[in-house]
C-alpha cells in the first residue's frame, strides 16, 4: 500500500461510489504505453476508480493506451466513454469500436459527447438517432449507465428533460460561475431530476490570448498555473454538489489534483468569496446570458 493518502469517494448512483477525482484519457496521450501504464497504476494505487475516455481524444490514441493500461484493473474500475455521433448507425459503430479498443465487454457509463446545440439534441433524439442505440445498449448490458457531456446550459437542461440520463458531465468552474453565470443552473436542474453530476474544467482559467504561447498543448483553454490558485479552484468545484471532477489532461496537473483531492476539505464561505474575487478581470471560457426577471 502506498504511503500516499487515498482519494475519498462519493456516491454516483445505485450504490456505485467514485473517487472524487477521475483520470481523463487525454492524460495518457503523447506518452509511451509504458508511461501510460505507470500513470494508470499510480492512479489506481491511490484509489482512483473513475476513468473517462473518448474516441476523439487524439484519434483513438487515448482509448488504445488507456484500454491497454486498464487491463489488470478493468473489473475494479468505473470506465466511461463517449461518442460524438448523433445518428444510430454512427453511434453503434463507435460503441463497437470503443469497446474493442478498450478491451472490455461493457462500459460503466456511455455518454453523448459535447452536446451543445439544438441541432445536436434533435439529431440525438430523432427516430434513427443515437439515443436509440444508447437505450438498446443499456438493455443489452453493453453499458450500465447513460450520460452526456454538455457544453451549454440550454442543451444540458433540455437533454435531462427529454432523455433518461443517469448523469451529466459539465464544466463546473469558479470563473464561469462568477463571470459567466454558467453552471449553477445545470447543477440545480440535475438535482431536481435525480441526475448525477460530474465535473469538467475545474482548473481552467481563461481562453488563450492571441499569440500567447500554449504552455499546455492538450488544453484548448489556459489552465490555472499558480498552484495555490489551482488548489482553490479544484476545491471550489469539489465543494459543489457533484460526485467527481476530471482535471486537465496532463500528468502533472492530474497528479496535483490527486494530492488536492486526497486532503480535500470544502471551501469556507470566506475562502469562496476570496476565490471569486480573483476573477474580476478574468474572461470565462463559457457564459450563459442572465434571464431578465
């Protein structure tokens, strides 16, 4: 047993508990298979039982490397995957290929990926849409739970209202909350619907500036680089009513997130206020227009 502290867990659904920080498959992209194996072994030893991947992550590299690395642990972890396909034929082919790459007979969670627009929603739910494949896959035991990652408040709420989601994966971020009015609505709606909440973008800070060097090439946004601020940012997300968060997709930030999660305590009201005050001049990566009263 490692001397490092084990990550705490929270309830997802149906007596399934997840580590409060999960490993996103992008972490194992751009490294050798041996290094990917080491990262996954370290995560598992520290109590990480939640792993999330998608075929769009580096053209399947994430699925292949994470699938290989998880072989010794598959029966003891919660493996989530996604598809951006909106039609039934495309979604079925994507599911079959993802299962093959991941060396598994089933996914614990299968998700519609990056649902953002009304068009996404209507294509998924239409006759011959991906929603049909998801429901059949759950009935056939190819997936245990159904979910969606969403990049807009409107799409997340509408999908929860129109499809039997078990969970929603959504950006829950201190800058977005304070400066973009983006996120609280989804948490509250999911709670009312009995939908589990999983978090993205906890340690995101702002968009990249024009001509700014991209010091984190796997991130389309600029992560928080100050470690003290990054700690508070992750604590902010974990202090919301969620099950778990997926940190940015590089090994250093993932290991840092494990350290923070292992000793996690919720933000006090004073700490929360101080953190949100730091966002006054920061541009959020997502916004939601306030609805006039």
